[in-house]
């Protein structure tokens, strides 16, 4: 709870993304780019008595037949603060292996090898020292890599617009009826209610009007839609069998206040929807593997840990992802981890108290689009990941680590929202 409250204080301190002139000043972005990617020339003050001659075998097998410029660096160029110096530069043709010899600090156990893909895009891998030699390779599926070039703003079909109002022909749902089988139709409650179970039909819509609170002590919502109007309140207390869990298989549309309390909050069904234009407190770990999460421009959402594993059936096609996560407002959590996902996009403010981790599997990259502001208060870790950064986006972290295949696109594919 303490972490959640601290994150909430940070979250509300930022200005709205509907007025981003100060936050996304182009001149400031250019200065930040210079600061955050300070690759230097060979250090003129290097003590050459501490140097050794090293060899790097670099193989490129991208299937393009192109010639790529490769640079060998002393440090991770993606870190906010680094002291990266160029040790060697060479042009390497795709489909070949080249051997580079260069002087390097004798104590250096890892070399960072950068392949320039385009004028603004690059790919970096880490080569470990073994028997006085570094070995590095670039060679992912051409189809998979093409995904990053096609990435665009993610839209959600049939997204409900804000301004939820209860229809005039809606029926009042009495306290004794809310736990029974509620047939299809529109309903509302006229006073504060508590229920230990609900059983909605597929096309049931229950409206919570301004000044009304519905408290549910349940382990799941299987079907139907709960619509929280402005000024309304929905409180959910998870009651899972083993832990205090809650699973959403139906839909929640919120313009008021929603609190989900428990150990874990799951979205595991492709029909599940959580659409927010108000305030959501997820006082649990949020695990998204299927369904659609959308946080609108006026939406404010806070959770403990957020984990996304979309169980995609096709690693080369982001449209096959079973889960969608799109943030147009404020989203804050302690940690944000994605192990599989392609329909993921931050257009406004994503604030992380601790960790940001994109951790795909070999041959199936995590793809994350960012046209907004990501602030990680701890460590960012990227592995088998593509981070598409729009022209005015910002990514700030205390430290950044990456392994295997990582690609940072500075402006390709994804466009600034609006």
C-alpha cells in the first residue's frame, strides 16, 4: 500500500498529455538525445600501457545482402550515463564473417558491438571475451525484423467513448436480484449494494450512477459489462480459492472510481475489456495475458506489479497478439514486465517505481511502442526486444541493461499520437 500511495503522488504531479508543449519541447528532446547517447571517439587520454590487442569475429546473417557499418564500443550505448568509446569501425557485408583486430583495455571482459541499420536505427549485442577473442553475430528472422518497420499506432476496435450515461429504459436491479441470473438488458442500482456473487448474461449492462457504490466480494466476473458513470464507485475484493485473486472475463467501463483489491488481478480471456476514463486503483499485481486494456486521456491507473504475457501464436505478426495494452493517460506501477507482446503502446505517461523489463524469447521479440514519456525509477532490462520511440518520446531510467538482441528505433514505424 505504501508503494502504491507513493506512486499515486508521483502520478498526479504531472501535467496532462493533452497539453504537452513543455514536456515534449523539440529542442529539449534534441539535447536529451545528445546526453543520453554520448558515444565518444577514441579516448585521447587512454593509458596504452593497460591495453591489449584483441580480436573480434563478427557474423551478419540478416538475409538482406546489404553492407552494414559495425562499431565496437567499450560501454553500453543505451545507458543514460555511459563512457562509451569507439575501439574499431568496419563495414561488414551481410552473409559474411569479418575479423577485426583492435587495442582494448586489458581488463575489458565484454565488448558492445553496434550494427547501424538505418540513419537513425541501430542494433547492439554483447560479446564476451574468451581466449583473448570476442565473438558476435547479428542474424534474426527477416520477417520478424520487418515487424518493427511496420509498427504503427495501435487502435482498439469498438472502443466506448467517454460520457457514460444510464439509458432511460434501464431497469432497476434490486438487492435480492443482483446475485441471481440477470438476463440480457440494461440495469441500474439506486442505492449502495454489496454482493458475494454475480451472474450476468453476455449482453447484460449494469450502470453505477453518480453517488452510488457497488461492492463485490467475488473471484471473477464471467460475462456482461459493469459501467461506472462519473461519480460512481465500484469496489472489488478478490476471493480466489487459494489466494485473494480476481479474474475479469467480462468488461468494466469506468468514468468514476474503481478499486480492485487482492493478491492478483487477472485478465486471461480474449473477450475481457477494461476501459478507463476515470481512476483505477489496482491494489494487486496485474497480470494481462488476453483481452484489452485501455487507459484514456483522462484516465489515471495505479497498480502494484504489471506483467504482460500475451501468448501470441505468431511471433512475426503483432496483430496476432492475444492482449492489447494501450495507455493514453497516466499509468503507474512498481514494476512493468513484458515477456510476450506486440500490441503494446504508451502514448502519455508511464511511471515505474522500480523496474521496466522487456524480456522476449529467442526468435520472438517483445515489441513496445512509445510516443509518450517513460520514467523508470530503477533498472530497465531489455532482451530480445524492440523499443519503437516516436519523434518526441522520452525514455528515462536510472540504469539500462540488455542482453542478446535489442533494437531501439528512434523514430521509425510508430508515429506521435495526435
